[in-house]
């Protein structure tokens, strides 16, 4: 519990100044921008996905469950006027069951978009291309993690969403019907 | 029955028996003496008189013979008269003897004497008549010798036999009298010996009986005196112990009296203090009533504070709800900014400027979200503080309720205490009065104990006197027992 007596009395003023300063500060030049990533958390994993591989991010998506034995498939949801299958990204990465329904979902930007549900959204960060390196733990890392983005706070695995979409497409077939493994 | 006789009766009976034996002995002696005397009298009166009369008869005969001779020689009449008077004396003696003799032989001998005397008298009268007729004295003498001498000798012979017989009777009577006297003496001795033996036996029996009874009684008296001595000893010891105890009791009673007076003083002080306590309890009750009213006011204020704090909590909750909405809007704005960034990234260089705007929007949304988090934290802090304050205030309200109830209970207890203090005051006063009465009673008891102690000392002295008396009685009983059984009592 935070004690009311411990509230900094200058906090409103500091917030006001920061708010005003954000509008007063010069905008960053577009050329200076690197590769943009969306920092997310899926299960126990903190990872990132390239923004270019995404179509959109939704919160509080309503998932209609489907009768299936595949644990990663949560169901289908209506996103952006279309029905997409919703998969649990944590289940795809770690292979374990989904403890609770994820709050967020990202929609892939492929030809057959799918929604990958994740637990929390940490934000967007941008790194220089040189800070993107291949994953050094091949064979041990999930098969969808091929790169690692080095940030100021540490390395974050990059999930290859296109590959996830491609394998899910291969798994369910062109008709969209899910194949039983 | 003889066992129940008294010593006096037994001794009197013994004396009576002894006297009776003495009387019997005396009677026997008197009777024997009378018999002996009678026999002696008979011997003297009969045999001795006969013998004397016989001798007198012999003298009368001799006188007659001598008178006859004188007459024959002289022819004087005096001699004749002498012969006649002698003859008359002889006849009188014969008559007396005839009337006195008792035995047949004496009568026969006496009749022979009378016949010889008559024969002699006949010769005398014939000779004297012849002498009176003749003057020849010689012839008369010759005739005297010839005729009178044989008759005289015959008469003397008969008289001699009679005298001898009478002498024999006298001897027999004397011997018989002596034998009777001896018999009487022997009887008297026998009776005396029997009486003496009976007296000795009676004395032995009485002495033994009395000795036994007196010895038993003395033994009982001795035992009783010993027991009395022991009892007197015990009584004296008990009296001394009682005197000692009485002294201790008197000391204790004195201490008790002092203690009772101290208790009375303490009770008086307790009563005074209880009275003051009663006043203080009343004051305390009033203060408690005021405090209870203050507690009621505090409770009302606390309830009002709780109500305001609950209202503040509800307002904070509403702020939190609004803040949730703002947070949701910030999240959605963030999502929109992200999607805008995605769209700008998908647009390539054409979307670079839009990407910048979207980034600004996203940062703004982040700042809003961060500010919202800060505000939420503040609101949460306020709500926590409000909740804590509400909890504390409710606790205070409950404490105030409990305090009010406890004040009520305390007030009730004070009332009860005031009542009890009043009761205690009354009890203390009663205790004070009772203690004073107790002190008075203890004083009376002390006086009574002193009297009892004095009586105990007197009892001790009396017990000592009794002990001395019992000792003297024991000594006397031993002396008496020694007098009765000298060989038994050491």
C-alpha cells in the first residue's frame, strides 16, 4: 500500500512540465528511426515482434472457442471486419497449456492472417539494424525465434511472426480446416 | 449372716460367749462346791456328831461307872445321883444317836450298845441296891468287879465297835467328801479348761475373722489410699497444669483483649475510611456518568467520521472507476497509436511522418497511462488510507461502543461498589460495635479466667492437702495393716 503521506507534492507539477515538454521537444527525424519492434510478454517469455510483420494489435478480443484438441488454438475472433483464428503465442512458443485467456492479440500481416494472443504489451521500441543478431541458442530456443534484438535493458528474442503464420497455414491447409496431427 | 455382723456385735458376742462360759464355769463350781459342802456338812453333822456323841456316851458311861464305883465305895447318894444323871445323859445320847444314824449297821451296833447299857444298868441298879442295903463296901467292890466289869466291858466293846464303825463312816464320809471335792475340782477344771479352750477358739475365730475383715478393709483402705494418693497426685498435677494453662490463657486473653481493642480501633478507622470510600465511590459514579456521556459524544463523532470516511472511500472508488476508464482509454489510445505505427510502417516512406505523429500519440498515451498509474497509485494510497482510517475509525467506534458499554458496566460496578461500600460501612460499624462488645466480653472473660486461675490455685493447694492426707492415710493404713499382719506388711 502506498501511503498518501508519501505522495510527492510536486508530482502534478512535474507531470505538467513533462507533458508540456513533450510538445515542446523537437520531433525525431524519420531517417533516424531504426527497426521497430513490438515488445510483448507471452506466458513466461518476454519477446518482440517486428511491426512490419503485423497488421494490427487488439485488446480484449472476444474469442469464440472451437472444438479442437490443439491446445494453442483458442478459437476464432472477429478482428477488423474479418474472422481470424486465434492462437496462444505462449503455447506456440513454450508448448505448454494456456493458464488464462490472454488480454491482447496481434494480427499477422500475411496472406492468411492469424491472431496470436499474448498476455501483456510492454510497448514499442526501435533498434538499429546492427543491434539485430541471429539467435545464438539454436536448437534450444523456440523454433519461431531466429533473431535477438539488443536493447538498452537487455536482449529480447524476436518471434518470426511470418514463419508462425506460414506453419499455421501449412498445419491447417489452404481450406482453412485444421488438420489433426 | 455372721459375715454381716459388725465388729461390735462380733466382739460383744465373743464377750457374751466368754461370760456365758464363765457363768457356766461358776455355776458348775458353785454346784460342785455346794455338793462338797453338803457332803462335808453331812460328814460333820452326822458322822462327826455321832462320833462325838459316841465319845460323850463313852464319857457318860465312864461317869456312870465312876459314880457307881464311888457309890459302892462310899454309898453316898451323890454318886447315885451322878449315876442317874450319867445314865440319863447316856440315854439321851443314845436317843440322839438313834435318831441320827443312817446305816443299818450303825442302828444294829447302836441297839447292841443300848442293850449292853441296859444290861449294865441292870447290873448297876442291882449292885447299888445291894450296896444301899449293905454297908460292906468291900463286897460291893467285889461284886462290882465281878458283875459290873464284864457288862461294862461288853458295853465298852459294843460302844467301841460303834465308835469304830462311826469312825469308819467318818473316814468314808471324809474320803467321799474329798472325792466329791476332787470330782468338783476336776469338773471345775474341765469346765474351766473347756471354757478357756472355747474362749481361745472363739478369740481365735473372732480375731481371725476380724483380722481378715479388718485386713481386707485395711487393704482396701490402703489400696484406696494409694489410689487416692495417685488421684491426688494426678489432681495436683492437673491442677498445676490447669493453673499453668490458666496463666497462659489469661496471658492470651490479655493479648486478645489488646488485639480486640486494636481491632476495634481498626474497625473504627475502617468504618471512617469506608464512609470516605462511599463518598469517593459516589463521586466516581458521577465522574463515570460524565465520562460515559463523553464517550457517547466521542462515539457520535467517531460514527460521523466513519460515515465521512466511508463516503470518501466511495468517492475514491468512483475516482478509481473513472481512472479505470481513463486507463482503458489510454490503453486503447496506445493500441491505436501502435496500430497507427504499424500502418505507418506498412506505408513505407510515405508513412514516415505519420509514424512520427503516431509515435507522439503513443508516447502521449504512455504518459497518460503512466500518469494514470501514478494517479491510480495515489488513489489506491488514498483508498488504502481511507480503508485503514475507516477500519481504525470503525475500530475506534467499536472501541468507543465497547468503552461506552464498559463505562456502563463500570458505572454499574461503581453503583454496585457504592452499595457494597455502604454495606461495608454498615458492616464495619457493626464490626466496630461487635468488637467493642467482644472487648468487653473479653475483659469479663479475663476477670473470669483470673477467678478460675485463683480457684485453680486453691484447687492445687487443696489437691496438695489431699495428697498429704492421702499419704498420711496410706501410712496409717500400712500401720494398721502392720498391726493386723505384722509378718505380711514390710
